[in-house]
C-alpha cells in the first residue's frame, strides 16, 4: 500500500508546498511551559519574513538555505 505524505499549505503564504531539497521547512514554537506546535512553510517565505537589522546585518540569515 502506497503512503502519501502531504504538507498542507505554507503557514506564511497559504500556497501548497512541493517537496524539494529545502521545502517544506518546519517552524516549531515552544512555550516556556514546554507546549509546542509545528507549522510547515516554504523556505523562501520564511527567509523573506526574517528581520535584517541595520545594526546586525545577517544576524538571522539561515544556515542551510
């Protein structure tokens, strides 16, 4: 029996995500009490949302994409 894995829409742009070398990316958030949640997104959407601070250029630059 074949298994189909679907990633759903990107949490940032709402479009579907096709599997590539970097996509889907997982955005994981954990609270101070240990509760967590995971969303999927395009690497390019995540990268576009990162801040680029004038006083610290490249501080949030992704290491792998």
